[in-house]
C-alpha cells in the first residue's frame, strides 16, 4: 500500500479530485490532511490537476508512505518501498 498526505487547503483540492477520478482511495480530511492511497502506485500529472508550479512542488510536503520514484515538473509517482 502506498499513501500520500495532502493539506486540506482549497488550493490542493484538484489533487484530491484527480485522485477520486483515478479511483484511488481518498479519506479525510482529518487533522488538516487528506489521505490518498492505492495498492501499489500513485501517479499524478500536473497538467491534469491544473496546479501551479509552486503548489506542485509542495504537494508532497505533508508526507509520503512509499517511495517517490518520479518527481518532475510534469508528473510524480509514488510506488511501494
């Protein structure tokens, strides 16, 4: 299982919406964070979320349970550790 935590701020709502669209498990918000998880991999595309570069670069700040296998200005992937 891999999991990321996303701040419960309106600016990050597009990540939560995209996670739901992709069928990932979304829980929260709890204690100011959303939890997004999947069995083996999470993958997000910046263009699909519409996040600005500044928000994109901070989206994983609250934490990751897994291994960040890709993170660039277009996409990030979190896989099993």
